[in-house]
């Protein structure tokens, strides 16, 4: 079942990786706005869920977040994390940095132990204002599913012209370790429509062909942590399959042997 999140606040929900998470959705509540069009996205494909409503304003986000935090404090429950996620790429919001500053201020006021996290596909992390904002958050979680340009073009499917994974890697290196790299591993082979034609796609990125150069690149980026995971919910492309626990454990061990911290979500 496709998930379209309310906006601007949803949850709290229990995150496999982050704990009790209060979600902040900077995209419209009626559809997706994303710079990727991943075959595995729980929110569905971009063309299937076009947004017609506007994004929430900076003021809308701050007001809704404060109201929810007041409610949670009154109930004696506070979040472990305030997580920017939802119906697309959060860093695409035009007031992203200001929203981050507002969120940090509200966190400090109502739940100072909570972490501020951003789940981003890293497509915009080279922009100055985005980088400045992400350097302020506790968990700067940036996606890097592979360093294969061909794989990203066929599976993650950038919805913006000129995507270059090597350029993104250079942006990630510029965070000087203040980032968490998140990678989706999966298997499956089949067809999917893209750019008006049906393409044959192999979505398996668990082999050494993909894993070895990915780990070499992680060693260049030197993130504070690596998070690897696999499919957990229904995907819009039905032939995609979860990576096995054995595959994930093997990949995680290879990462750790290179001196990097790595967590696994099955």
C-alpha cells in the first residue's frame, strides 16, 4: 500500500533506525515532490502521485510542530528524534535552512534530548544553503545506494537533469564526516517504464561488483556512521525483493573491517 504522509507533521511513529520519531514533511500532503523517482519508494512513483497542493510554509511548519510538541509534553511523551522525511526530498523546500533553525529552537524549548534528523537523497546537498543547514542537525542522513551511475539512473532514477554520482560523492566528502550514509540493498530483476519506454532492470546491488567500490567510496567520505537496510514495505514495482539477512550482515562486516561504524535494519 502506497504511503502519502500528512503535512507538515506526522506521527510519532517507531523508526527501525531512529526510535520514537516525530515526522516533519516539507512537501504537500496530497502527493510527491522528489528529485529521485526510486523504484522502491514507499510513497509510490512520482507520476502516480502528483502533488497539487502547495508546500507548507516555514510559518506553518513551526506552528504545527510547536502545537504537537506541546501536546506530547502534556501527555508525558517526548520524541527521541524530530525527523525530516515524508513525501519527497526535504532539502528542496525553499526555506529549508530557516525551517531547520526554527526546529532546533523548538527542540531546545520542548524536548532538548531529542535529535534533529534529516533523511535526504543527497541530490541537493551541494547547495550552500542546504549544506549550512545540514551541518546544524544531529543526524545528517544522506543516501548513497551505489556509486554506479548506470544503477542510479535505472533504479533511483534522478528526476533532475545532469545528475552525476561522482559530483555527489565530492559534496559528501565536503561534510568532513558530519554525515550518516544510508544505503538500500535489494535484489530482483524485471521491467519498468521510464522516459516513455519499458526498460529491463536488474536491481540487485548486493554483489561485490557494487559493494566493493561503494565501500572504497565510504572510506573517502569517512561518515560518522553507515546505515544499511532493505525493503520493509510494499514497493510500486512488484518484482523487487528484500536483500537477505545474510547478505546484509556480510556487507556490514565488510564495512566494519574498513574501520567504519555500520548498523543494519532487516
